[in-house]
């Protein structure tokens, strides 16, 4: 890992590359009764335009880029690995280095090859060996060029989704409050489930894509997949820094909410800690806070500023979460995602300044944070919510694929330059 603090932005392959045709998401998005707002299609064509996107990131002053390698491209059919796709990601890694940008690579960011679903997806032990085999291949091919690797993005998402679904069944609420954009309309989900079963040639109840509810026991499969991947990477190159990322809320208890807040934190974090405590780093991903009383997490107050995602615009939460994590996780922390979905870039600029100040304050108090990666570099495909949510530092006109950098890109770049200046003379 570079000695200097990393400041950059993140993306995920399926959300930006386009034409991820061998993936499970592609199948689900293109059904007649798909529960996706729209298909990902050509996305923002980052597959072809990554050199100009990485150049823009670097020109703005950022020094790190987190992107993901798409398993469905590398292994489009079970056991058949595509060398051209490996060459593509090797080029991306080299492009980062050419522009003085540190690459942080994610090996699984929600999407999987469609064939994995027929094998039981992320609820069957089979995925552990299959994922390790893919990671071994990537490590053998790219191992000497990988510096820092996140095995699985938001490894705690299955249990968070399970809780959201349970909440929905027990209340009249139509919207869930998991942070990632997912469809929660039961009628839509059921119709699409039937078609998914047909498309994947398995029972509709067994379409276990990654973004599906999982029990505590099933989450252990995800943990074993992480550990097997870590072993495969270290075997090829022990120098690679390996960790995973977790989706973490800043739970703020009222006087009578302490016990429940502690329980929620345990379910998001403590439950996973035994499996990750020896990792080289932890990727911390946070987007908002939740106020917790004796009945659980409250909806945001009526006058609270909301993001396009429906949760509160609350930039202070990242600093709070870093401090909380550092009390229990013994190693290095990297903010692998933090961002704001808004059409008003002025709000994004404010968000970035405040969130970053929270990170710096935590560092000043000794929290071992080594990087801050804003989500996202580009406006992109927000999963089931489609393209309507804009998190990006760079806007994209999807008709022409023209990029327009936003003021927020300049603001984050300025923070990076100021940080760099503080090293002068070292
Ligand atoms: C995910 C991203 C997603 C972002 C914003 C995170 O949960 O890793 O893929 O786009 O949140 O919802």
C-alpha cells in the first residue's frame, strides 16, 4: 500500500461497463416482468472508455481508483476462462499506474456469472470452491500487479436484506431501508421470480443471486468464500493486501435505544468480525445514520434532508462509523465507499467537505484510516433503481456517452492536493 493517504473514487463493473451479458443481473434485468426499473444495457461504456475516465480522475488530483473485475467476463461458462478479459483488466491496472493512480480491485461486486445460479448461487457451499477457483485464476494472471484487493463487496448485505424483508412482512411499509437501491414491491418481485426460474432453469425459489436475503448461517458461506479467496491470493503473492468491505450504518441510539442499537451493530459488524479480524484491512462503506429507539431504527425526521435514495443526507456518519469500527477491528481501515445521491451538485460538494473533515478528525485522533474513496466516479446504474440516482463526480449523457465533470470532482481533487502538500518535505 502506498505510504500516502489515498483519495479517490469507486465504481463497480456491472454498474459502469455495459453489456455484461454473461452475468446473472443481465438475465434478471431483461425479463418481461423484470423487477428492475430498467436494464443496465451499455451502462456508461466504461469498458471502452476507462482510459479517459481514469485520466479525468487523475487530472482532477485524485490518486486512487477502486473498480471491480467482473467474474462473469473472466469465467463466462463454468471452467472456461477468457484470457482476453484478463488482458482487459491488466490494461486497466496499467492505465491506473501510468496516471499515478493506485488501483484497488474488488473481485466480486454483487454480480456473478449466470451459470452460478444453477449451482445454487450464494446460498450453497458450492460457491466457496467456485469463487476460489476464479480468484486463483485472477491471482495467477494478475497477481504481481495487484496491490490491494477487496474480495467481496458488502459481505454483510445478505443479512441486511433478510432483516428488511422481515420488516416489510411485519409492517405496512412499502420501502425498505437497506442502503443499496433494491426493489421491494412484492407483486413485482413474485412475477419476476417466476420468470427468473424459467430463465435460469431452476426453481424460482432457488435463484440465489448475491443481493438476496440470507440467514446468519448462510452468511457463513460468504465468509468462507472470502477466506478461500484470501488464501488463493496470498498463495500467489503474499504481498497483496486482502480485505473485504462491509455496509455500515451510523446507529445513533436514543436513551432507551441503546440495547437495540448494539444489537443492530452486532448484526452488521460483530457477527462478521471473527472471520475478518486477521485481514490486512477492512473496507468501510457508509452512506447515512439511523436513529434507534426502543422500537428499532426510526424513519428520518420529517424535516431531515433526504437523498435521492430516501435516507438522510448526513455526512458526519462516516467519521462516527470509522471510530466505532476502530474500537473492535485491529487493522487498517479504508473508506471504500461514501457518497451522496443528489441532482444538486452543491449538496454533493458540501457532503464531501463535511464527510472528509470527519475522516480527518478520526485520523487525527489515531483511527488508522489509509484512504477515502467517494462513491462514485461516474453517474451509473444503481441496481434495481436504474439510472435515476446520481451519485457521480462526473455526469454522463447516456445517449452520446459524453462525460461532464461536476464541481464536486474539483472539490475532492482540491482536498487531495491539500493532503499531498502536507507531505512535502517528507
Ligand atoms: C454498493 C454500490 C451502490 C451504492 C449506492 C453500495 O451499497 O456497493 O454498488 O451503488 O451502495 O447505493
